């Protein structure tokens, strides 16, 4: 019995460390991609590379029109999470004074006493469903379907594991960003990871789908093949962006290669200039082909 108790606690600690590492990596990626915002080609290349390298269409949205007027996380909260937490919530309205599923009184004993083990179990249990959503929707272009479906399943799964109705935005972001990381590792493969303090092996090396198809030393590159001005205007009203604020539009064709010679595919990407920054027009840009490089 003592051995079993130790494993549960260890799993909880490792789950917390794992989530912290994920959030740190996502923060670094966000900084790098926003630094490229003054150049349409670099913005488009960063958008495509983010998806190609790890299948992370979620992270790519952070440099799209979707994130122009609000942080990506706030967009998700206002349009998808809060409507599930608060009854009759209208997107964009204040949550001050509202009582919903994130009320502390709804926390059961399992929630109050969880050391990370149940959270880790929830993350693992949601991964197959996350993967099925990406495959069924051919990527992240239909983000509304993915968010609504994922949150609905997550609420059910959490209740089954924790035994209460409590649900908050942190639960969503922790689970989906962990699932996104796992999906990327299935593509890229992993190395053995050992905790420096305890010497305990956290995870074992795995061979990714990209390694199986392109070899151990595969390397993707993205380059601009063509770039021209265009007048294809996105439905900016969807994100509360005035058409008058648009200072330029680009239509670019990007080539994705593996190594120096092998062309895997080409993709057309639209970018919009607002102020001094460029954003990807995620409404007109179809990224479906970027999720099939391992097949």
C-alpha cells in the first residue's frame, strides 16, 4: 500500500512540473512570433512553421486576426468558456457578480485534496478525444467546433473523475495545452527525460511520425515562393476590426521542404497589415494540408 501511495504523489508532482514547462514554452513561442509581426513574410513563415513542426494550429492563432483586438486566451474565455460556466452569459459582457460553475462552493473533496494526480488523469483521458477532433476537422481551421466540442467533453470527463460540477478556465487551458504538447510529441518523437533532483525517469524516448517518414535527421524549412498585394478582405467584422484600419494585404505562396531539396507541399497564406503589424488572415487561409505531412 505504501508503494502505491508514493506513486500517486509522484505522479501528481510530475504532472504539475510538466504543465509548468508547457506554459513556459508557449510563452517563449508567443514572444518569438510577435517579434516577426513587422514583416509579412516572416509572419506567414512563423504561422506555417508553427503548424508544420508540431501540429500546433492553436498556437498559430496568436499571430492571426483572431488575436488582434484581444489576447487569444480572452477570446476563448469570452466566446467559449464563460458561456459554459455562467448561465445566459453573453460573449463580451462582464462576469463581475456572476455565480457559475467556477464557484468555490461546488468543489468536492477530491477537488480540494487533489495533489495533481487527478488532474493528470483528466489530461490523459482527454487526449484521445483531442486527437480525434483534429483529425476529424483536418486541423484547426474550424476552431469554434473544436472549442465547443472539447469543452463539452471536458466538463463531462472532469465530473466523472472528480465527482463534482466545478469547472473553470484553468481546467480548460491546462488540459488542452497539455494535449497539444502530446500531439506534437507524437509527430516529433521524444527523448528520455529524467528528473535532475530525484533521478526518476519521467518519460521514455519515443519515435515520432515525422521520424518514421522522413528519417531521424529530418528538418522542415518554410520559404516564400511568391508574394503580391491583394484585395481579398477578410470578414473583419467577426473580430470587431474596422476595414478602414487595414493598411495592406498580401497573398503569399509558401513552400514547405524537408531538407534542402524535397518539396512536401505549397500553401497559400493571406496576411493583413493593421497599424505597423501584420496578422494572418485566418479566415481566408486554409491550413488543412499542413496536418497531413506524416501520412
